């Protein structure tokens, strides 16, 4: 056999189409398709959640923040970020392998590749540089991967950290509500207005709940609506109703002949003036007769000189009302409803007569209108908005609203109670009648010293007052015995977990792009040319690639030592004039490096010069960059600390654009910052991993397992941690652990700021008591309580919402000396006196009723627990004989009853489906007797700025004070007073319903089947107790100043109180921020350790991060010669590893006959001993180089050390043994089996 035949027989089989090339599992179709499917499912889930959130206005709905379980807040904050981190980590496995293996795929192309592919490095550069390098190299697939990687790593966790937020959303729900839209007929309205006028005449003081009617709306009267039971203050009920209102239009007339004169009187009023004018005319709609007015007005004169203003108006009395006390004497003024006067006075107080030219009289006509409108009601039944349908506006007929009766009632009200000025009710003295004129006297000292107003403003004030009186009156004219059901829609603001659309859509776009790219990779990578037999991640594997596939005669391997000293930039510039191409040779297809053109000069093919002798070191070991990184990390750490106390968005609902931007930053910024920090540390770790290996080689005596065979896989933190965990260097292990913890840092940062409610408390010093709680007394005046407004409120809400009362007590009010408007929810806590009524009811049995034919009232007797007989009378007449269903509140008569103690009880008579005169029995009636007790005690209350009681509890040291029986009897009498009939009604057909009974009926029906006419005793007792409590609380709240003395402002005691401001905003989470600070502190410490320990760890012209930068360092080494020899004789990978693992290695400068020497990676010959086995010995070229003094001790940063004579002698003596072994080795090679 010839030598040629023997060499051909020795040649190992080359890779062919039957040998499957190596591809990492992360770039194989199963993984790529599975990851694409996972991302697709992730994106679909995001879109489903977004659609559900949009359609249902939220994923999960809570009435209040307090209802949300604590675990939910952790789930919606941390789970999306955790899923994003998992997605990013899985993507990084794929992307990192694609980036680090791209040069090998480029070299494997059949047509060859630019030589710059040998020096291409995507892994050991900052992430943001990879797309730029890919564009320069025209690696479009890598451009897509690297660009998406940057966006994925930085943006996806940040986007999902703010994906789900806790916010408010308005939800609508349909309801079927009850309303009472029918107005009373004309006759009933006449009787009602007449009764009101009589009440004003018979009682010196009347307490009403009309304020509630105005609280609903100043402008419109509407029927009561049974509001759905809802304690959410943001709820708004929308319903179509008929609204009623009054409109005033005024005519003005300038007065030129108004005079005044001092007017003598026998009364004790001094400085009396009388103002007169005649012949004031206004246009009239009745033919040629104009409205003619004369007026005479008595006033007190000012006590000092200066400018004053006289303002006065009154309704025009109808013909049925005497005009004896009227200021105005009018004729043919039926078209007008009121007359007014505005006079500016400039005369001094000492003059006895004068003439005023600056005066105006006005007459206003009124139109009453109705229209269909969409009415929006708050949870307290107040009207927040009215959208009137203009096409349905029409004027009310006289039969719909009895204007004459209303004007008579209003005139009587203003005349008797001195409501003669729309400015303020306290602007007038008590009516003091002059014996001659019998006209009221206006106190000009009080009226005139108020700020002057213009005519239009004064008329607007009058108009508002008139409209408010119309609203109050018309609200009382709805027939509450006739109800109907209508559809309504309630919009309620709930607390919801909502998916933000923009972050969700952006994240979906990232995921969809990743899916498409993964499917592209799954299609492309199995088809790409590939010569890899194993993972080229280790230096040993790269040496095998060089030995197996690169020709020995290429410029990098046969060059002198200049290439070993070249920087990475020099090599890349040199490679631009060369290309890699596949050539056929005696040992198979090899990669050769050839010039791109045969016409290039030697200067163009030579290594270009460079002003730098070494590459720039990695950023983390360069002092300025290190300091900048430390400053940024420390600044972030300090910012986290400040965030605990300084960073928040105090109120989400009232934020400005600037505040909104800050809120977006707090939602997404922390996760973005943590992603950038993680990216920085991952970049440090990748560079540190390769520096650690080469630094260990530079020290010498490096083992194969810890250096050349060390493979970090895809070079992501989890991969490096996995490969180093058992026996890796301490610093890379620590840094990889820190980088892995950085994943948790990203998750934790997603919850650094949460939307939540937070309470801040502060002392209040401007709160004062309005009434003296020790001054309770029963008023001596004739008092009556008008509770129609309370009844209508009850029909609306079921429980009234009045200030300074809760479900059980009425409280002495407190007031602020000055209070600033708050845009946030502010509650106050203080101690005040609470007064409550409790009733113990029992069923009683009534005897046969009898009728007083004179009064036409029927009476019953019953026996109280003391055995005494009590008598009560029904307030209703015997007309309207049939009773379908009714509840009446009665009080035993003090005259007819045998004992005054009967007055301490309230009797409730419920009847159904019977005649009024029928005997009471179990089949048609239930009668209850309720013993009332009233107590007061000191109570700690939490209330809002408008006096709404939020919570109340008795103070620890307080004791209940029970009112006496006579005081209880007084309250019973006052509360029941409105139910008593008025004998001088003048209209026997007028039916005066029992409003307390209507409240009880409504309360009973709310909790019991209203379709049954009969009443069950147990439920009726509960309804009666609740109703009496409501009536008592409402009455006492509106009459508190009558029973408790009011403090003057100067002596009002200060009340200790606490202000609690509840704010809903973005607030820092202490637990999350502290965890983030700990993790970030570890990052800072780790960066400092790496800089301190590795700033001078490795010194060489370059860091071999690419295959081409490694070739000049191994091309002339014994190690690469052995690789070629073992590959030539067909040794397997495991055999090569077994042989090489028994040796030690070193990287440093060697003597190549020049002054600079050569950087070389080779065996550490200082560790070899004479007598090694043949397979452990270097070949001939190695022996020759060793004879010249193979390795020299490297000292300093690249300085060449000259071997001492002792070292050379040692090398020479050891070479004799190597030479003998070499001869034996050659002999063994020729005897190897074929």
C-alpha cells in the first residue's frame, strides 16, 4: 500500500447529507412551534380579557374597594408581570442561540460568506447594538430577532405591569320603579291650600320638611320615585317623568314722582318714613285698560348718612283676599302675579322729607308649564339633571294647578311670617302695624345696609324664590294614593378591575410578531446550511471547528505574530478585503480565507494599522462607565426610598394632564427601570463569563473542564447559572444568581405603586357646637309639624337622608367657623349629643266604635297595661266609607280618656277591605299601642362636611338620659298634630290623608308582599317602629334650635375633632418597594465586586468573542496540531476530550523570534513530565517550538519576559525525553490497524 493510499484510508469520513447537523433544542421546530403556540394563546387570552373588560366595563366588579379581597390585589398586579417575565425568558433562550450561532450559519453557506462573519459577534455586545450590527452585516433575520428581543425584554413586562388597574366604571342596570305621577284634582287642591292657610293662621310656629323638597330641585317639581335600595353615593337613576315649573317675566317702570316723609306714630318705633307714589302703569292684555298701581310703604329710616337701597315685593292678592295690609293698590292687574320696588336712597338721615328719582317698580307675570323630560336622580333622590323635551312643553290649566289658591297661600305666608324680602328671612322685624295704615313696617337699617344689587339681579332673586315656592307646593300636590310602575335605568359607579386597552393591544402586537417570527424560524432553521457537529459554545469546540474545517494555509493561520497582537477592530477592517469559501482538498471540503479580488495589492491585504494596541475593555471595568452605572443604580435606589413617602397620585379622578402623565410613569416606569437594570447586569454577566475563562487560562495550569470545555450555552443568566452551579467560579455564580433574582425584581416592581384608598388624619380646630346640650326645654309656643316632605322622601328613599341624623338618632349639629372646599372625600370625627326614640308596640283590641254626630268622628276605647281605659278618635270623616287599605296614627284623647298617662302612647290602626263604621276584628283590622321612650347620650360621630352622619357609637363614659313622660307626651302630640283635622276647612269633601300611615305602608311593603291587602302583626310592628323613629328624627333635626338653646357665635365652645381625608390614588406599596430596594442593593454591591475583582483580571490585545479572533491564538499551537492529527486518524469527540482532559493549558506570550512575541493558547508545558504516554505528547512541530523555548513567563500587561538561563536549561533537559517519546510515537503510528 502506497503512502497516498494509506493517507486516503486514514482520512475520516466528512460530514455529508446523511449526518444530521447539530442544532440547539431552542432552534428546533418542536420548541419554536410550541413557543409560538404559547405566545398565541397568551395573546388570545389578553384579547379576550380586553374584550370582556370593554363590554362589561371591567373584569371584576366591587361596590367598594374594601370589598376586594387582598389576594385579588396581588393577583392582578403581579401575575401579568410574572407571565411577561416567563415569556421574555423563553424568548431569550431562542433569541440568544440564534444570535450566537449566526456566524456559523453564515460560514456554512455553500456560496461562502464575507470574512467579516468570522469576527461577527452579537452576544457580547449591548442588546441595543445587535440590530445595528445586523443592518451593517445585512443579516436581516438577526435584525428581526434582535429588534424584537430588545422590545420584548424592555417593553413587555412594563406593558403588563399596568395591564390591569383598579379604577371606577359606570354600570347601568334596568329597574321597575314605583312613582306617583297623578296630580290632585282641582277641588282637593283648593281644600289643601285653604288648609295650609288656616294652619298658618292657627299656629304661631310651624316646622316643615320643605327643605327636602328644595334639596331635590329648586327648579322643577316631580313625582316621587321609589329609589332602588343602594348605598353607593355615585348611583344615578334615569327615568322619564313629567316635570312642572313656573316662569316669571317682568315689566319695569321708572318712578319719577316717588316721595318720602317722616311719619309720626304712636308706637315705639323711631325714624319712621312713609314712601308713596301714584299712577305707576304696566301694559295689560285686557283691552285698553292698563295695570295701574299706587303704593304706600312704611320703613324705619337709617341711623346714619350714606347710600341705602329699599327693596320690596309681594304677591298680588286675589279678589277673595282683603288688601287692607297690602303695600300696593292695584287695578286691572290680573295678568300679573307680583309687584316689586327697588329704590336707591342717597339722602341723609336728618332730613324730614325728600324726593328720590332713582327708583324702579316692576310687575311680573307667571306661567306654569309642564313637559316630558329625562330626569336623573341621585341616590338621595335629589335631581342632578333634567333634560326637557322641548316639543312636549305646554302650559298648565287651572284644573291642574290652582294658581289662585297658591297666590293666596303665598301672600298669607309672607304677610304673617314676614317673608317680605327674597334676600333673607331674617332681614325684617316682626310685623308692627301702624294704627292708621295697618301696613307692615320694613326695617331699613337691616334691609338697606345689605350690599346693593342691580335691578336684574334683584328680579332674579325674586324669581328664584317664587320658583322654589312653586316647586315646594307642587311637590305636595301629587296623589300619593295612586301609584304606577315605570321602567328606569340606574347608572352606578363601581370599583372595577379593568384591562387598559392600549397596553393590551401593544402587548398583543409584540406577541403576534413573536409568533410570526417563531414560525418563520421554525421554517428557516432546519433548511439552513449547517456544518456543526456539536455546540460550539466552548473554546475546545471552537478549536475543533478550526482544526476540522479551516485550511492550514489561510492568512490567519500562517501569518506571523502581528495577527495575534491585532485588536478586534483591526481584524474586522482586515476581513473586509477577504471572503470565506469552501474548497476541496485531500482531507475533504475546507473553509479557506481568500481575497475578494485577485487584483488587490499586498498593502490592501496586509493587517491595517491601528492607534490602539488593545480593545476597549468591557464597560463595567472602565472607571468612568463604572461610576456612571453606580450613580444610576444608586440614584434608582434613592428614588425607591423617596417613593415610600413622596411619590403618589393623590386623586385619580381630579388629575391634571401633568398628574396623569406622572400616573402613567408610576404604573409603567418601575418595571421599565427594572428591565433596564436586568439588561445591564445580563450584559455584564455575558462578558464576565468569557473574561473569567480567559483570565484563568492566562494564569496557567488551567484544567480542561474549568476553561476550554466550559460551555455557557446561550449565555443568558439561567443558562450560565446552570453550567456554573456545581463547580464554576464564585463571581460568575454570584452574578448569575443576582441576574436570576432580577427576574423577581421585575415582577416586584410591577406592584411598587397600587391604586388604592388611603386615609390621612389631622386635628381640627375650627369646629364649634351650635346648641347647648344642657339646655333642653319644651317650647311654649303653639307648634305643628308638617311632614309631607318627609313622607315624599320616604316614598323616594325608604329612609330619609337628612343631615345630623342616622338610622336611630338625631344629633346636636356642629358647625365650622370657616371651611375650605375639598376635592377629596373628607370625614370628621367628634363627640356630640345624640337623641333617639324607641317604641315598644303591642297588639290591642278595640271595642265597638261610636260616632259623634256633631263632629262626625268615630271613637274607640281600649285598656292600657295599667288597666285604665283610653279613648282615641279617628281623624278622618265618615265619608269615603269603604276602606281598601289604610294605616292611621292616633293619639288617645286627653279629655275623653280616663287617665292622662294615655298620652304617653301612640296608637296605630291598620284596616283593610272594610267599611269605616264596621267593628274592628281580626278579619279587617290590626291595632297597636306603642309605648315611646326618648333617650339622649354623648356619642362619637363620623360625619361629612355637609353633616351627613356616616357612623356613630356611644362614648365609653357616657350614660343615657331618659326624658320624662310629659316630654314624651309633648313629642307624641307634636308629631301627631298634622294628622288632626281642621274643622274650619269650609270644604267637607276634602280628604286629608294620614302621611304617617302612608310612610308605614310603604315601609311595610318594602319588606313584605304588597299584593296582600291584610297586614301581619309582626311585620306591622317593625314598620311602625321604623316609621316613628324616622318621624321623630326628622322633626327633631328641623326643630333642634327650639329645644336646645343656640350659642351666640362669640361664646360657642370649640369641639375637639379629627379630620380624616380619604384619597383614592396611586400610592407606593411599602412591601414591594422594600423588596425592590433589597434586590437593587444586591445589584449595586455585585457591580462593585465585579469591578474590584475583575478590572485587571485579563490583559490581552482583545477578548476573543468570535471564532476569527481565536484562530490567530491557536493556529501555531501544539494543541491545534493535535486536534488536526486526532481528527485525521478518526478519533471521536469523546476520545479527543479524554486525551485533552489530562492536560493543562495556558494563554500568554511566546517567543517567535521577534521582539513582540506571539499570543498563544497552548498546553502549559511547565506541567508536563518526561515519560508521558505517546498520546499525551506534542508532535514534531511542537517539539521544535519547545526547543526554542516554547512559553515564557508573562509579566504585566502584555510585556514579554526573557527566560532565564536556568529555565532554558530545564527546557533543554526535558526536551531529550520528549524527543525519545516522539520517535516511539512515530513508530506506533505506522503500526496502527487499518
